[in-house]
C-alpha cells in the first residue's frame, strides 16, 4: 500500500502477515457405535453410544522469522482428539388413561486432548480474563485437555513454603495448568407427568469436571470483599523470604490481598461442578369438546414455564 513519503517520494509497505496460501481443509476421522434397546413394549429404553473423533490440519496461528519477510500467519498444523460415551435411559413407570409419567436420564462423558498446535508445539494462547490482565489465560496445550486454564501459583521454597518479598507480600511462582474449562461429565434428568388435561415437567441438569476462571474472585479479593480476606485484617505474617529464612515482616492486609489477587492467579480458578433445577413447566390442554366450538383452532395449550429456579449443589463461591 502507498501512504507515507520519503524525501517527497511515495513509499510502499506491505503486511507482515503471511497470506493464507499454506492453508488446506482440515479433516476429521470419527468412529461411533452403539445400541438402542427397548423393553416391555418400549416402557423401558436404553440408548448407548461410544465415539472417538480426531481432527487434523486445524488452522492455528503461527509466528515466523522476520528474515522470511513475514512475522505471523496461519498454518494447518492443529490436531485434537475427543473420546466419549453417551447414555440415555428412559422409562414410563406409569401409563394409563388418566395418568402417565415419563422419566429420562442423560449421561455424557467426554475426554479431549490437544495433540498438536503450531509447528513448534508451543502453547497457543486463546484469551485472558480482563480482570487478571493476562496473568491467567486459557490456552491449547499439547497433551492436555483444552481449552486449558493457565494461572500463576505461589512461589514456593524447596520445602513447599510460600515465599514472600521484603514487604511480606506473596511472590508469583510458575504458570501452571489448572484444568479445562469444558466438563468431562454432564447431562440431565427430565420428568414429564400428564394428569388428564394437565401436564407438569421438571428438568434437573448437572455438570462435573471443569474449572472456571473467575473475575468475581479477583475483584472481591482485590477490594477486600471476599470472605477469604477476613483472615489477617490486623496483619499477615506467613512464609519465608527468598533466602529460605522465616519471614519476620507483618504485611498489611490490604497490600497483601491486592498482591495475592494480582500475582497468585490460581486463587481465582474455581471448581465448576453443579447440579441445578433448570426448568419447571405447568400446562393445561383445553378439552377437545371446547375446541370444537372455537373456529380456526384445533387445540390450545397454556403453559407456565420457569427457568433457573434453584442451585441444588455447586462448588464455586460467590458466583452462580
């Protein structure tokens, strides 16, 4: 492109991002098998499926030597693998003229692994929490489930003790993997009851095996609003200094927790497990005798739906 001038002469420039001539369609190889079993006139049904899926040539960003004339671009070197089991159990415990009850349970178990990223196999950053300013990120890491949360631990001595600076504030340690943001086990339990013209249903869903990078944790610790910050309001003295000697400095609570929030970002990685009452529905079907007298309509149902009613179990503090 032309735009600037040098000694009155136009100067051209070009993008340092390599055009996508290296790209090619990515491929997916998948194997799936299962069975659908029905018993007692379809009053009890079992549907089971196992799958394994592998992708190749996924498009990934890459960095190049400036000697090539480019500094960045995209290459088809990514590869991921997913394996899992899906199970659906459904049954009709009650079924007669005036009453029916259908219950369905879904269970999905999935394990994924990043097999390859860029040409060098380096960690591929995906994004960061605005609150932690890049001190905690999500990334694709070869050999681990993705996206993986990467966060900083405490700096520790050879004996595992927390190392603090001259002010008694905790020092930042290594950037370590803290688990995937995706669950490994999830599903739901749905129940539908019909009593004459009334129907009632509720759905409970669950989620296990993932972690959460929480901005709420960061801000609440930084500002002294988290229950964690109640400890040591009169001063905190823990750990050892960088020589390994016992710390003798009492740190002020505000400074200590601000440094903790900003530097030790694995503090903000929370367990994402939960069980929730996700939805409740109550409905009424107008009788056919009434609808026969109403033109244009063959049937009408009125339903009241309520969602996100109750958290039955969760392991993350201060967030839903």
